């Protein structure tokens, strides 16, 4: 009984795993039958949280929404600088407190209605008046005073303080004639009336999101007819689907998978310099926004000397080589090197190369004497330096690098208890300050404001551990002063100088250490699609761009080669099935003949 | 010298009888070639796992000291190739045996201990308390064990202890049912009644008569259960519910699948842990079957 139940469990597991391979292609086949024309099929492994433009915060959800909703300005393909979207031009007042946007004439929603300044004002005013509407992009409107639309093409935004993000407002503009009649917090109805190159026509949670070309799109309709995002539970399943020609574009590949695809003549790979960083945060004494201590972090980590020693004992180069297979950049400053204007690299005196001996002597000098078991003891609290390290369960980078960090810290007399935790639980625990060391990581934007804001005192939560997005619970008066300065500094060179000084403070205080900057590893079927527009260009991504250029540029390679390999797979499966059935039939027949022979005797 | 003469220094006739029975059982066991083979494999695997720190260098499984390349195929230096961090797969399989066997054995002991206690108590005492306990057993019996184990490890947090607890807590009901049936069978025999008539209390009946009567069955059941517990451990570790840095066969399969070894065609990373699980489970099953036929003459081959 017991055996059977565990066998049942194991076979359920197998079925669940193969569902990644089996169930989803079934959906694809349905798509192919239901839709006409060329389809770009994209495999995604992250689930879509919501397709409500006011709520969605996941990478995949926002990526799909960017293809369906045009924003006031968009990030240029070449260097991510602001360029006209719905707004043809924009003008700040001399005091930078009033911004006037001129909305493009002639642009139409996907249902044929004209896009006017009233739609823009409606969207912004909804965010100002409704808390739910501020869920995803509230940071942009926090300092706004009023939004008005004096005529059909003019939108005027008044802000309380100068704001540099006014030319890069990452806010989907929604049609007033649809959204004024529905509940803002509800899931939208499909097809969704939009303004981008594609229209979202169907969505099944954990299965697929289906988009079709927006013929009304003001830049001109895309060259493909449909765009499907198919959810795969497992990256290996997605890669196999790419090899079999069941999908056309995949991202988030592991280094091993990326290398394995090198020899395939039908597949083109794209190794993009990443805009994401992986960090290890060290609880520097978590506290609420009002300064009340919360959580149960180890008291010794309040000492910056200890945090610096930990940072110095971690070898980013080895992590890049061994864990990321070389497809990453060695960690340095807080802003990823892709955003070269604001990126800062520690040099000279500030550089902190991997050196366990130096870390050891720094800890000796700071009074952390080793106990009998080789683990150092905090002289202030008398507690041994035994830290919990929380990692995202199932995330390959975390799971592979944790044994390295545990080994390196053991060498400097720090014991690490690695805990694998589900994403939501990890967020909950870190937000409430219940951690010593934890993995984290953020995706940078061309404008560094949002990422810098994570390390300010104001981003610490309230007493319930809610109400803000803390990262490391860092709180430093100098850092906060510089943060306010950079937010209203419109001279890019001067602003970059301030941002670099902020990164120096983070580096010196070490509430976090950057482990690496991931490359984005992508691959697509070059027998079916011509090269995509990369952003930034060169060296950029196809998927998860700051805009929609990758999907918008999709061009079928030629009419001939489509689904050849998948039909041959079907042939092989049929042949295999026939062989198996024939063998079983032969066996049954042979047995029956023997049985009757026995009976005859 | 007033100390009393040591009375039971020379083994009495009971011991001689027991030794003879053991010898007979061993003789019967050795007649099962498959059982002997299984036992041999088990002894070898357990010896290798226990001696791993002596015969190999622990640095070889420390990622920060690994010297190999990423997913090197089998060759002269690494007989079974390397994993994604450059560690020898052979060494990992050897060290993985420690956790897999440890978890398998301790989870089985836990589940059999709970099962035996519940089984004997419900079989011996009867009454409403026992009925209640049996309904509880039935409740656990119909719960899907994998789902319950996953739920448990989510609540307690992943780790080796959690896996032991999860397997132990989910797999005891069948042992309880089995032991209860055997207890009822033993207690129906006349000598129990006689023992009661002579004034034997509950403790005496359970300790002297019922327990020895059910122990052989418990032993066989334990041997057979270890195999399934090892499979269960691998399943849970594969699902990421184990200690994230401990090396076990299940966690090796998990790392292989997470790092994309399937796509890379790195069979040497997937096959050895899978094969190791299969071989050890088979060995336990062979041993258990042979022991079963030793203890139950009806199963003996003619």
C-alpha cells in the first residue's frame, strides 16, 4: 500500500513534469488551428501576475503590457533615451514644475476611437485619486499636484518638486471610454482595447497569453499576425520546445542550456549584457520608517566592518565563472554597467578585491575572536557569528551559488545556515526584517531613480512590515540627501556624479554586496524569423526590453520553413506507437497460442 | 565472599533454542540467492557511505575547492564526469549515499515506531479509544502522502529533519494496520488467555507475548519500507524541500535538472544518482522478500 502510494506520488510528479512538455504544446496546436497567419510563439517560464495595466509588476506581465499599451514617451531602441510615443513633444516650465505634453493627432485605439489628451489625463487622474490604480507605478505620481487636459492634444502635469522621471513615465495609458465604466482593481475583459502594436485577445492563467496585431497602430501594423506567450513550468521543457520548433523565442536560459544550443543550425542565440544585478543583502539592523527596530536580524551585522569583511570574502569572479558560466559581469557598483552613464566601479583605495586573508585579519582586528569550533564570536552580544542565508527556492543562481558563499564564509570563521524559501515567504520575511543574509536582485532602468530609492530611509516599512519596499533596510542621512538632489538635477553629467557618490556610500557601508550582473540569455528559431531589433543596440535584448521594439520587429524569415521538424516528430511518434502496439499484440497472441496448446494437452 | 553465585552466566536452554532458530533462519535466508545478493550490495553501499570521509577527501565535494570544468564528460580524471560546479559526480554519488541512506533509515524507523505503537495499542486494548485511533489512522491512510509531505515541509521549512518527519508522519498508517492485524491474531491464541488467567497484566502480555509475536513482521516491513522511504526522500529533495546545500541523490537530480543538464545531454550527471537509487531500493526489496519467505513458510518456494 505504502509502496503503491509513493509510486503514485512519483508518477504524479512525472506527469506533472511532463505536463510542462505535453499540456502546453496542446494549447499551441489549438492556437494554430484557431488562428490564421504567422504567429510568433514565445516561451516564458515566469507566470503572469495580472494583465491589469495598473496592477502588473512581474517581468512577463509588464513585458506583455508594453506591447499592448503605448506610453507617453518610449525608450529608443538604440540607447533607451526617451523618444516620442503618444506624446509628439514635451516641454517643462523654467522652474521644472509644470510639464506640457502634446499628444499625437490621428493615433487610434484598437477599436477605432481616437486617442486624445483626455485619455491621458483620465489615466493619470485615476492614479492620483485611486489607491488601487497606484499599485504598480505609484512612484511616478507621488509628487504630482494636478493633471489637466485643456484641449484635445495638450496635457499639463503640475508637480510639487522637480522630477527627472517626467520624460520616462513607465505608465500604460488606458482608454477612458473603456476604463471609466469598469472597476480598476478587476481583471480586464478580452480583447483589451489598447494602443500598442499588439492587442491582448485571450489569457489563461498559467497557460498562455494571446495577442494579435493591432491594425490601427500609428507606426503601422506589425509584420506578424499573432504573438503568443506560452507558459512553461520548466526551462528545460521550453528549450526542448524551441528545438522541436514548437516555440520560436525563449529567454532566461541557463549557461548550460545556452552552450548546448550552440551547434543547432536552426537556432540563433543572443547573449545580452544584463540590466539586472544579483546582490546579497546583510541586515544592518532593520527598523521601520519611524526608526523602531523590527525583525530578528543578528546584532553583529550592524557593524560595517563585519559587513565589509563578508563582502571581501565573496569571490564574484568565481561566481561569474562557475555559477553563470561566464555569462555575467563581475559585481561592482550598485547600478549595472549596462547603464554606463550612472555605473560606478570601485577603484584604488575603495576597491575591495577577493581576499579571505585580509577579511580574516580585519575581523581579528575588530575583536571578533574565534571560538572553540572555529566560529567567531560577537564581543558585544556574546553570540557566535552564525547567520541564516535565505535563498529563493528553485532559482538556479541562488541554489548554485549558496554552497560557494557558505564555503567562503566558513573560511573567515562565519557559519552559514542556508535556508531555501519560497519567493513570497522570502519577500514577507525580508520585508519584516526577519533575516541575517538574503539573496535579492533588481532590474535597473535607464533612469536610476527607482533602484536608488530602494536604499533610502523612506523605503523602510511600517510597524506591520508593510507599506513600502525595503531592500537592505539601509538608512543613511548622506545617502538620502544625495537621493533628493539627484531627483531634481536635470544636468545628466552632474546627476551622474551624485549617483556615483551614492554608490560609494553603499559600497563603503556595505549593507549589500553585488554578486554579479546577469547576462540575459535568449534564443530564437532563425529558420522562421529574421533577426529581431535589439534594445539597446548593439548587445541588447529581444525580450523584456524597455519598450516593444523586439516583438514589433518580428519578421517571418521565409514562407517555406514552418513546422517541418514538428511534423516529422509526429511521424516518429506514430511510427513508435505502431511498433509498440505491434509488439504487444504479438506477445499477447504468442501467449494465447501457448495457453491453448497447454489446454489441449 | 558472600556475593551470590552468578546464576545465569551459562546460557540456558532458551538461548540455545533461539540460537538454533537464528541459525535455521540464516540457513533458509542463504537459500535465496537474490536475498544474499541484495544483502551483499547493501553491506557494500553502507560501508562505502560510512567510510566516505576516510577513503575520499571532503574537499572534493566543497564547491569552493572544486577543480574540474563545467559538466566535463567521463574521463580518466573524473570517472563519472563533473557537475555544473566542476565537482566529481562519482564523489557526489558516494557522499550523497550518506544523506539518502540516513534519511531513508531514520524516516522508516520513525514511521515503523509510530505504526507499531499505534498498531499494538489499538489491537490490544480495543474500546472507543482504540476506535478513535483507528479512524485517525484511516484519515492519514487516505491522505495523499506526497501532498501532505509537501505541505508539512512548507510549514516547517525545508531541511533534512523536515524530510524525515514528513516521510515518517505520512507513511505510518499502513504499518499500524499491519501490526494491529498481527496483534489481534496473536492475542486470539490460547496461550495469551492462559497468561491472563495466571495474572499477567497488560504490560506483561504486550511485552512478553505480543511484541515478540509481531517483531518479525515489523522487521520485514521495515526492510521493505526503507526502499520506498529512499524514493520518497529523493522525490522531496528533487522538489526542493531538502537542505539546499546537503548532497543527496534527489538533490543531485534536482541540480542536474535546474542547471539544464538534460538539454546539454549530460547523461553522466543524471544516470548515476538515478541508478544508485534504483540499486539500493532493489537491494532492500530483495532482502525484505527473502526475509519474508524465511518468516512465512507459506511463501517458500517449492
